[in-house]
C-alpha cells in the first residue's frame, strides 16, 4: 500500500511537471525546491526510518538491548509521516528489552514512550493499537514506580485508556489480555478472570487469553485450573512461551509460594539467556521445598560465576 501511494504521488508530480514546461524560471526553481523537499519527506526519510527500525528490532532479538532502545529513542525524534509506525515499533522493541535494561534507564525509556503514545493518540484518536500500547506502558510505569501515589495514578490512567480502546474495538482480544494483566498487577484477580473469559469467548484459538486466565488462577491459588489453562494456551496456533510470559508466570508462582511449579519456569528462563540470577532463584526455590542438595548445587554455580551479587544474597548462597 505504501508503494502504491508513493507511485501515485510520483505520477502526479510528473504530470504537473509536464503541464509546467512553459513556466517561468522562478516557478521552475520553486518547483524544483518543492520536488526535492517532497522526495526527502515522502521517500528518503521514511526509508531511513524503516531501516533504523529494522536494525533496532534485530538488535533487540539479539539481546543488544541498550543499542536497540537508544536507536529507537533517536528514531522517534525524527518527525515523518511514519511517526505512528515508529512509536508502535518502539513499543515492541521496549517490550522485548525492558527486563534487560538497568532500572533507571528502563524507567526513563518507558516514560518517554508513554509521552510519545499520548501525542500519537491525540493525532489519531481512532487508532486502537495506540490506546492499547499506552495502557500497557502505563501499567509498566506503575510496576516500576517507587512512589505509591504515582503507581496508583498510572493504574487509573491505564484503566481509562483500556476502556477507550474497548469502546473503539470491543472484539480485539489483545486489549482484553492487556487489561487483564493490569488487573493482575493491581491484585484484582477475579476481574482479570472476567476479562480473560471475555477474550476466550471472542475467539477460542487465541492462546494469550488462556495464559491471562492461568495467571489469575495461579495468584488465587487455583493451581490445577491454572495448569489446565496453560495447557490450553500451549495447544493454540502461533503460541510462543516467550521470556516475558515466563517472567510473569514466575512472579505468579513465587507470589503464590508454589515452588515446585516455579522451578521448571526458572529452568526455562535460564535456558533462554543463561542469566545466573535465575540460578539464584532456583537455589531459593529448592531450599523452600527442602531439597538442600540441589539448592547447594545451584548456589555453587552462581558463586563460581562473575555475577556481582548484593551482600545479602551472597551470604544466603554461602549458607548452604
């Protein structure tokens, strides 16, 4: 579609040039300036933006997250007719990389993204995906906020944003999933289940709906039902148990003190990126279930690594 639009614009310019053969030199110069500006704004600059976005996505997938987020932060500063596209791609890159960034940088990038999405929503208020991404970003800011008042404010804003998104597209399932995640962060697990059920009823082949339901079940201590919902999610087409999903699942099992279920989740996470912090989690989980031998093995692996540990955690690992 973008290619066809550019072809139409070029055809119009050629036609205009043909009709203006007899124009004065001043008109010709003005037209040339306009043509050069148009070529830059409508063709060259968007191509450059798209190339930067692709490079940032590749960097994010390769876990070069600081480079990827810095590149996207720079890209969204360039004003083009691809602004909305760039902002939404920034959401994707940041979502893939958020857990990899240092805390201060993570918060700064997320705040910048939130402001960009707010601006985008004002420009195109009927575009549902912008509102959904804004709600997701507000929830992330609430989780990162050290100030309870600010966290509450972000949660309230997320609630209003998701309501707006549903008004625009009530059958779009990703809205219901992200809205359910907001309820989970807020501790409103029954509400999260209600939204997950709406999501399932809209399309029973969308795995994320069952995953959101499973999280709510686990937080409520409904482990058997949670496992059933997770199994249903894994059966659905295109379902991928990403690092983001595993981290949220680990949080749920840890909060519910289901350490037997938490252990395989940490093992999957470690298999993804070999982060020794997951071995710290494994050591703690094995200790909780009384398997001191395995706890000692995990602790030994961490202490042999180059991971810089807080004093309390180092002492904990040395206690086995």
